[in-house]
C-alpha cells in the first residue's frame, strides 16, 4: 500500500509552481497593493484638509473672541471690513482673514453683526463664523 503525501508537501511528480501560477499570483498581489496605495493617498489628502479646516476654524474663533472682548463701543456705526491678506499672519501665511462688522436691526436694538471669514488654498475653501454683539 502506497502512502499518500501530506497536502502541504510536494508529492511525486510535483516540482514547484508553474510560470502561469506565479504570474497570476503577482497580478493579484499588485492589484491589492495598488488599492492600498490609493487608499493611503486618499487618507493623507483628507488629513491635510482636516488640518487646514481646524486651523482656519481656530483662527476665526480667536479673532471672534478678540472682537467680542472689545465690546460694542469699540465698533463704529455703519459697516466696516478689515482684511488680513495671505502672508500677513506670521504663523499662518497660507490663510487670509476678513472681518465684516455692520449694524444689525434698528438703532434702538443697538446690535452689531460680526462675521469672521478665514480662507485658504487661494480662496477655494473658507470658514465663516457670525455673531451678534449687543451694547
């Protein structure tokens, strides 16, 4: 009675893998690796965008808190726009910030509408925060 070889080992007449089997394996492996590379680059782009979005939101919030700290009396009547262009913020040269203040409602209301917008990527993206400031 002839003993059967274990399936993990080569039996009689098996001399390794054929060229076709190796080529198919390499094709499947390369398709998988390309998919992983595409996924990795997408994740890196998303992380970069999230970082810029977080920075822009922080810059807008800091400016908004500064303006609210000044109080109602610090703002003149009517509308005013103050702009900090690209490269004007020392630690964040790739961002631009615009502050727009205007009267909100009637003079009896004594309200100011304040909007802070932060732009990046050549004005392709922006974050805008708005608030009302009363006397």
